[in-house]
């Protein structure tokens, strides 16, 4: 392994003024308190604790109830035990990945399993990933890092509320 060092000299600012709004700042968005998602019940299948924290914070602001599964196997168990309006499914998880979990959910007996919206969460949207998402039975996808507006809109579009 190599180590690199550098020195950066900066002047201390007298004050901080942001000239441009921060992208995805939820407090400036009209949807923050719209109530459009109030009462929705969602399963978040995600193994990254930071992503879970970020998504849950937005969902709480929007009045969405959220359960978390840390892998695809746990997601299957939770889907069998609870009735969700939508599933946000990470593609890369331990034990069972999102592709396999979505495919197995679609194979479960009952209309609710074949019709529940499943949205892939992915950092990569190259052509083969998009095709694999569709082939595994997912309805759509959202990219990481999350844009709160996009997350809100995709939940609003697909959630059964």
C-alpha cells in the first residue's frame, strides 16, 4: 500500500452563504408534507445501515410505515407474514440477493405476490442490470444515492395506497 500526503492552505471564512440550494433538500420540496403517501406500508430490503437510515428518515416525514429486511431471505419471510403496499429491494445483499428474492416473491401463491410493486435499489444501471431487474419480476428501479424527489415520486406511482 502507498500513502500520499498533501498540504492545503485555506483562508478562514467570515461566514457561510450558500448561493445554490443543496440538491435533493427535502425541506424545500412541496411533497414534504403533502400527505400523498400517508398510511402506506413498505418493506425496505437493504443491508447498508446508512441507506436504511436515510430512506427511513424520508419515509417517516411522508407518513410511510416501513419494515426493514437486511437480506433477501428475510424479505421473503416478511412478505409472507405482512401485507405491504410496495417493496424497495436492494440488488446486492448477503444470503440472498434482490434478484433472487424478487423472483421468489413472484413465484409465491397468491395474487398479492404477483402484483405487489417491487422497486430495485441499485448503484449501477448499465444495460444488463436493467434487463436483469425486469427479468426478475421487478417493476422499476431507483438509483443510489437517493434523490428524495425521485424516491417520493416512485413510491407515489407504484404504492397501493
